[in-house]
């Protein structure tokens, strides 16, 4: 349907007196300002978190009580404190290859660049996976999975949604040892630094062009502070996430309230006092 100028000019709408129009505009402007300020605060919190993530996860910034040395040791792509370890992923994690051979009807997950593992049906709004999921891999709660052929895009996730779910055979599943706080390791592997490391290693892979299989992935090194410091770092970022989530809920509420208020003010259901 096309609306031309003639059709538009024939539309009728309510028009309160000019002073009331100005008052309505001022009220809605106040809501717009609150929405803008909240959105700006969310952006600032996200930017701060992004900056701190790189610095905390490489030991450039430390929490008091954990620093035993101010000196640094070189790693291939960054420097870390000398009281941290630099370990291969294969030294702190092992691959898991259990298949859904009994064809249990488990939730099907997909892995995204930004959100990690997501419920496939819920995320895409339609079925993009096979009807037969008997060849899919089981990924249990507390395990990681990455897109073997697309890890260079940052497609790695942590399964904390279900006791058990399944994922395409094209993914690699692994589980970390007790030396590692899963939340900490996941933060490290989701940084832009590690996305670039995955890209470099994918391009250098000898197994198969455009993929990074476990043999090569497990050789990648990660910085590892003490378990207590890992937990402290992970707790800090979880607190950051909660703060941002609350602000996003506030923003959504302000937008919804403005929408409802606008409808009532612009139809005269609610009148302003002059």
C-alpha cells in the first residue's frame, strides 16, 4: 500500500491548544532525555568492560592481594606477570566426542560470534538443523564448544543452559580441568586477542583448509593466574554484566513507558495541567 501526499493530507488527528502541545512536547522530551542518558551509560559501561577485559586477562591490571611480582614474562602475542603460568589449552582441557547415538530428543544449540552457545530454534526462529540428530555431539553443562570451521570468527561458546544438549558434528567439544575456572577461561577465549590468534592458527592449519581441529587448537597457549585470582576476575566481569543487564532492562522499561504515555497524551486520554 502506497500513501501519497493527497492521502496523507486527508488524515485527521486531534490538535490540542498550542500551550498544551508545548507541554506535551516538553513531557515527552524529558522521557527522550532519560532514554538517551541510559543508552549512553550502557555504551560507556560496555566500553569500560571491553577495555578492562583485555587488561585484566593479561595481568596489566591486577586485584590487590594477588600480586607477588611486578615483572613480566613474554608470551607470543602479549606479556603476562611472572607469577602467572602460560599453559597450552591441551594441558588444562580435554576433547569430548560423545555422540547422540540413542537419538535422544535434546535441545539443539548453535554457536554465535557474540553470544556463544544459543538455543537454535529460539535464536533463529526456525529449524536450521537436521531432523536426524543422532549424529550430533552431546555437550553437557560445563563444557565448551567451538565451530571447527569458523573459530576464526570467534564462534566459541560455554554450555550453561541445559544439563545436556546437542550440537552439530561440525563443532569441537571440550571440557576444562579443575585447575581452571570455566568462567575465566571463557572470557579469555572470547577476547578479540584470541579471535585473532584463532584466525592466525586457522590460516596456518595443516589438517584442513579453513578449520582448526583439536590437535592444533589444544596447542594454543593461555595465561593462567592462580585459581583464586581466576575466580576474582570472573566474579568482577559477572558483576559488570549484571550491571549492564539491569541498565538494559531500565532502558527497555523507559522506552515502553514513553510509548504508552505518548499514546495517552496524544489522544487526550491523559491531559496535562497548564
